[in-house]
């Protein structure tokens, strides 16, 4: 991952509604959610939610697929994995054993949440 790609992803997440929408999509990763349902769940006007979802899609953190008249959004866990790996690439100055507690926390968090990082 290049720095500019990471910056675009972090920029997309650096807004409360987009962050909430992304977290909701991570929870519903397998099935995805229609844009209208995301808007209702977050109590955001549909046109505003569409703009936020478009920003998340351009960043590569979510994908969208048309199903009849609905647009179904899904979190792109591969992009999340690449972003995390980018952040931890040189973790602990070449001493991976120092990162063990962080890796353990990530594994514990994802196993209790019931999601995987694909």
C-alpha cells in the first residue's frame, strides 16, 4: 500500500458519519446493507448518506453492488487488512516480539466481535 492510498482511507474515516457507516458495514460484512437502511440506522438523510458512502467507496474501504433498485454496500476487509499492515509494517523497529501484545489484542477483539478480516 502506498502512503497516498492510506491517507485517502484515513481521510474517508475521519468524519463521524462515515466512520459509523463503515463500522456498521464491518458488522454486516457478509450480507452488506442497502444505502437506505444504513441511512435509517444512522438517522442521516438519504442524499447525505449517499455522499458519505461514495467517499468510502472511492477510498476502497467499501464496495457497492446493484441489486434490482437497491445499492448494497459492503466493507472491503482486504482493504482494511492492507491498511492495518501498512500501519504496522515496521512495527517495533524490526522486533516483532514487541508487537505481540498488539497482535494478541487484535485477534481477541475480532474473535469476540465475530468478524474476520478476510
